[in-house]
C-alpha cells in the first residue's frame, strides 16, 4: 500500500444470506483520484461503495479509509462518516426540512458548527451547484435534477475528503442528467477524491482517472478510460461494452 | 387522397362552460337511471319521515329542556364551590388569552369568498324552513313565522349570491372580520335573546317564563369575548417585533395546563417551610451538580466512556427506585423496611426521579451538546425540567385549600376536559418512547415494549380504571395517597400510550429506508436520527390516526363514572334526572350531553384537517 492511498480495500467479501455479493475486492484509491465503477446490475458495485462508509457491513477482508480501519467500533464509523460524503440514486433528501435545513442539519448537529457558520457555507455550496434561490423551498417543490444537486451540496457541507456517488443520475429525466453531471465534473476539477457508480459512459471517458469494471461481485478489469474503452482485455468487459455503447 | 400531409386545418374554438344548474345536478347525481331514481325517492321519504319524527320530539311541549338549562352549572363544574368560580373563569381566561395570541402568531386569519358565506346563509334559512314544514301537528304556534323567517334568510342568501356572480369565488372577506361579527352577535345574544322556558310541575300545571340564554354567566362570557379580541390584537401588534413568539407560546401552552390544574383550580395549600427545607436544597444541589456533569459530557469530543457512564447512572437510578420501593418504602415484611412519614417518602421519591431524569439528560447530552453556547442552553433546559419535576411532585402531594362538597375535584365537563387533556398530553411522550422501543434493534427493550403494548391492549379500559383506582393505593400501601382524579389520569395515560405507540409505529414503518441511510451517511447518532429525521416525519404521517385517538379518549373519559368520578355524562344521566323537579328528563339530558361531546369532537376533527393541510403544504 502506498502512502498516497486514502482508501485501501483488501479482499472485501460480503454475503446477503447465502448469496455472495462481493467475492474479494482489492482496490486502492489515491487522494484526488476520480474512480468510475461500471458493470451490469447485480454485479455488486453499489454494495461495494456502500461498504466504504459502512451502510453495508463487509464480513471478510479489510477496509481502511484515511488510515482508519472500518470495524464494529462506533467511533471509527462516526469518524469515517464525517469524512466520506455520499450521494444516493433516489436523492434521499429530508422532505420535512427546507433545502437550507437539509444542508445545515449535519454540520450543526454532528460537527457542532454554529448555525450562522453552517448557513454561510450552505449558501456558498448552493451557489456552487447553481441553485442559490431555492434555499427556503422544500425538496418536494424542486425538480429531480435540482434535488440531486441539493443532495451533493448536503454531502459537501460536512467538508468531506471523499465523495461516493451511487448511480446519481439513474433516477433522473434525461434532460436533467447534464446539470448533475456538470456539478460532479466541477467537483472533480477541484481535486475531490471521488468514487462514482454510474452508467454514464461519457462522464467516465471525460472525467475518470481510472475505470473499474465489476461483474459477479468481482473487480474484473481496471484501467484508464482510454485503455478501457478502446482496448478492453477481458471477454466479459468486451461483451458489456458492446451491449451498451 | 389527402395523404400528402399538406392539408392541416386549425379551428380555434372559444372554451365553453360545462352545463350546470340545479336540474343538471339532479340529473347527474340523483336520477341518472331508473334504479337511482327509485332509490332517491325511497331514501328521500325515509329522511323526511325521520326528520319529522326527530323535530317533533325536540319540539314536543312535554320535553323538559329546562332541566338542561337550569343545571348548566352542574353539568359544567359539578360541586365546585360557587364562591371560588373566579378560579374557573381565570382558567378559561388563560386559555382564551393564549388562543388569541396564537391565532395571531400562527397567522390563521385568511380570506373566504362570498360564495362560502352565501352557502352558509342559504343553509341556515333552508334548515329553518324545513323545520317549519316538517314539524308535526303539535307544533302550531310559530310555524308560519318560522317558515317566513327561514324563507327570508334563504332568499337573502340567494340574492347576495346573484348580485355577486362575477366575484362569487374570489376570497375577499377577511375571516377576522367575520369572526368579529359572529362574536359580537353572540355577545349581544347573551344579553338580549330570551327564550320561553316551559316548566311542568308535579300537579300538571304549566308555566312559561321568558329567560335569558345565560342568566348568571353573561357578564363573564362577554368579558372573555372582549379578552379574546384584545389578545388577538396584541398578538398582531407584537408578532413582528418578537420573532420567537411562536416558541414562547408553545412553552406557555405547555405550562398552562399544569398551572390551571394544580394551582388555579386546586388552590394548593403549600407549606413553604417544607419547600425551603426540602425542595429547594434538592433543586440547588442536583441542579448544580448534574448541570456541571452535563456541561462536561456535552463537550464535542467523542468518547465511549460518556455513554457507559450515563447508562450505568440510568440503570442505578431505576434500580434504586424499584428496590428502594420494595425494601424500604412499602414492603413491611422486608428486613430493611422503615416506617417513615409520608413527607420523607415523597422527598426520597422526588430525589430518585430527579436522578433518573438527570441520567436521561446525560445520555442525550453528547448528541445535543457541542459548542459552549449549546451546552449552556442544554444545562438551562435541564434546570427547567428539574424544576418542573420537583414542582409537580410537590403540588400533587399537598392538600387543596378548597372545601369541595362531596367530590374530589371539579366535576362535569371540566372534569371531562381535565382527564382528556392530561391523559393525551402525558401519554404522548410515553407512547412515542414505546413505539421507538418496539422498533428498536435492542431485543430486551423491544420485548419489554411489545409485552407492555400487547398486555395493555388486551384488557378493557374499564378494567385498567378499576386497577388504577383500587390497586395503585395498595401498591403504595398508604405511603402516598394519590387523589382519585390523578389515579384515573394514570390509568388512562397508561392505556392510551399503548394505542398511541402502535399508531406512531405505523408512521415509523412508513419512512423509507433511504432516510435512515442518508442520516447515517452524514454521521448522525441514533438519538439525532430519531429526533431530527424519523420521528417528525412519522408523527406527521399519522396525524389522522392520532386525532382519531384523541377523539376516542375524549369520549372514553365517560367511563370514569365507574370509579366514582362525576363526569359530564354521569351528571347528565344519573344526577340531574334524580332531582325532584327534573324527574323523567333523562333523554333530554343525554341528548344535551351528546351535543356537547359532538361540538368538541367535531372541532377537533376539523382543526386536524386544517393542520394536515398546513403541514402537508410543500413537503412531499
């Protein structure tokens, strides 16, 4: 393991009942790297990134985030979750709170920031994702694309070192995909460490430092986007790419 | 053939109004088929004859409605001493002032359209007309007059509707103005309107006298209407100057009930010597000591020792209460049993329950502490909660200054309200805790909560009232004699909490998994997740069920007559009809009680619909 690695996974295995979802995944992600994970549905890619902030519990192997190992120790889990932001496929905004409250809730209660400090940074983030005028609305009054950008701002409000994206554009209408991808590209340019599970091949080609292909709970192939899309080595990768491109 | 696609004709039509009018409405809703026409006629006849019978019963000259009006005081407060009625009026006054301020603070005022008002006017007019037309033969005197009045009112409403046809559905009339007009009319009616009251004496003679609507209470009610208007005006004046007005009012509403129940209505005979020598030291020592501990525990670094410490503290305090009860306080066969005066036992209970409260605050301290200001605020909340706990222990144990004739407390509708509000307010936190316990991942807590809920729900409320009234004092073995109203409140609270828990659990289950995951992903603790994310959404989702339960509980208070309390229905059915002047008036009084219950339950359900609309706006 290099000193640069901010995420280090070794032989991660995970079962749901008798079904093995992850069959020993090894991955190192360095600081500032953008990793895109692709693969057919049911291949374990979402399960894998959900293990990184322990929304799912892996049964074998080790995961280190910023040098801290994820174990049952609550303190480690809390420390890692403050450092790892996550964006979900279905947004999961809190419907009973305004946009600004959605964003400032965790900084105020988890990071113990003052309300004014949290709101100032919240406004800055809404500016960055391009919807400063929506601060006092409720999530139900926003379009899907706007909601997902709020979800990105909410995750960024904790000032995380790593951002996880779990199919962030899959639940969006086609015309709203671009606005969310633009916000993510902006984030990548600023040097955020990102792991993105997605079916947006254009995004992978343009932004990714590395593309990983998952199938049957295994990391089948990894490489730069150029290598990956033009010269895939593995038969399963070739088959998958031929089906979607 | 026109398949070259070049010929496109566009016809622009002006939008047409759909067919409307009474004939159209009848055709669409009542007579759209042969079967529906037959059903309409049959049901119509049933309704007409049913109404005829009902109106005839109400207007029968042999009805003793005077038994209701003559006993209004008994139905409202029962044997509460007349020279202390200022206490009752002060209690109502507190509620009225808070209601006026709240109406202003929450900006309930809105606009209604002319259409809504004309509909109401026409409804009233038609109802009067219908009564005049349907009333059976015995009702002869004012039939023609009533019919004319009804017709005039209905026509006036219709005329208003026709003359405002353009703006009929525009909200133009302020509800504040409308409410003011209605309140002035009510106030004037109290002083002017006289109704003929017919009394039938035992020898068969009848006497008709004209009497005011509210003979002895017209002045206080008029003053209260004025107070309502005044407090609304004050609320409007200060609501922009005081941004936290709503929060202050929530606190005042919370405080108002115990203050009315314990201080205003009950006139506690407080021994200030005991307060200074017992309660004040407990408050100062525990307040300072536990306050300091909370300040330390609330510091923003993580540390598992805090949770271990607080959990041990809680376990110790609970064990201390339970074993202390068993070994020292009540069990005379225990070798450690000490006979102590009731005051000492109360003092110990006060101390032990304060320790439990402190432990609960300590458990939540890491979640709600943080920066210095937040921790100081948290200690402030602790001091307030400790004060409330000690004050309620002391106030519930001291005797009342009032000499109550034969009953434990105020009776009648006031007792019904006292029981209902206390049981609802107290069962709410308990029910929420039980729901969270049953949804908890910790098996012991889940099992205890489930067992409690299933046990309580499997036994009728009457049984719990018996248990509460008889067994509670046996458990306490004469150490602390809880007065009967509080025993009923305890039984109803414990019963209602089980049902409330199941309602809230339904709400918790309706919350999508993604909400929990989103809260987890930003690192929230279990307490924060529950209080900030899941509970508010769950409670909002189950408002209709909760209101249903409030209404059920309000009506279930009528069961307390079984343990010897004089609630509204008991007085109506068993007390008043026993008076020699009102023999045989049981139906009239029962109907009057039913109308009183209906007024309040209907208000509850209407306000809950408003609340739902307000909360539902712009959330999902």
